[in-house]
C-alpha cells in the first residue's frame, strides 16, 4: 500500500496511528506530497480529485480517501476492531471521530486563513467563528474525558490526533489550561507506541 503523506497532517496521522495499532504500518510506503488548497499537488489530484492527504493507494491500485474511509479500510484489512461492530460503542466511537474531525476542520480553516490567505483578504469574524468551534469542541471533550479512559478506538485515536495537532499549530491556545481532564487523558493516550511513532512535525 502507498499513502500520500504529510508529517504535519492530523488526518494522515489518524491513518498512521490505525496502521500502527493494527500492525500494518510496515506495509505502507509513504509518498511525499505537497497538498495545498491553492497550489494543488497534481500527483495527488491524479488519484484523488480533491487533491488532499491522506490518499491511500491499495495493493490492488485503488485510491481511497478520506481519512475516515482509509482508517476503516485498514481496520477491516487487519481484521481489527478499532471501529466497534455495533451497538452504543460503535455510535460513540463514530461520533467522537466526527467531533474530532470537526475540530480539525475548523483548525485547518484557521490555519489556512492565517498562514496562507493574503492579509487584506482576511475576515476576522470568520476566523473567530472557527476558533469558537475549536473552543466548544474542546469543552465537549473535557466534559466527556472520563468516558475516554481505557478506550482505543477510532474516536479516541481521532481525539488524540486533535490534541497533538493543537500542540503543533495552536500552542498559543494553551488548551491544557482550561481542560485539565482532557489533558490528563491525553498524557496517557499519547504515550501509546502508535502515538509516539507518529508524532507530528511542522
Ligand atoms: O485542502 C486542500 O486542498 C489540501 N489540504 C489537505 O490535504 C489537508 C492537509 S492537513 N487534508 C485534509 O483537509 C483532509 C480532510 C479529510 N476530511 C480527511 O482526510 O479526513 C494539513 C495540516 C497542516 O499542515 O497544518
């Protein structure tokens, strides 16, 4: 398998954490890429019209995207159970994944707005709205942090990647200060070998 990869992308990291947790990491060749919403990487676009990472090329040559699909594919391929099969555990894991992906989507919009969009074209109210999504998302994470203990599934993996991404790109938010229960959970979860093997790099 081949994965269009970026060492900073939390969505790529979700896939790589799943790959490590399921024993598939050594079977994935990382393809360097430069996904960008404006200067689009045509080598990715050839396989994924959205031009985003992660994009996985399977051993059969099929292109899979996005991170939700790739994570579920890897889990199924390995015969693992990071996506609980049914019942409340499944809906909880999928909803936590959606919460985490939503926080990441807001964070990435802020990142693109502040690191890429030319200054005169920026709209501060819009950025403030996205930052508020990060804050309300973190508040939910804090409220449910005790329910994360002991769980290793696609929900907790996604939330772990969210907090790692905030440390990488939004350290100034100092999210731990107002979210001590989430911080305590993250400290333990982030020590997992799969998380340590995939620490993000700018
Ligand atoms: O928007 C683009 O065209 C290029 N951006 C990406 O490829 C980002 C890189 S994170 N990936 C996604 O937006 C994937 C989202 C998708 N829903 C999924 O896979 O779950 C780069 C982060 C950073 O450098 O700070």
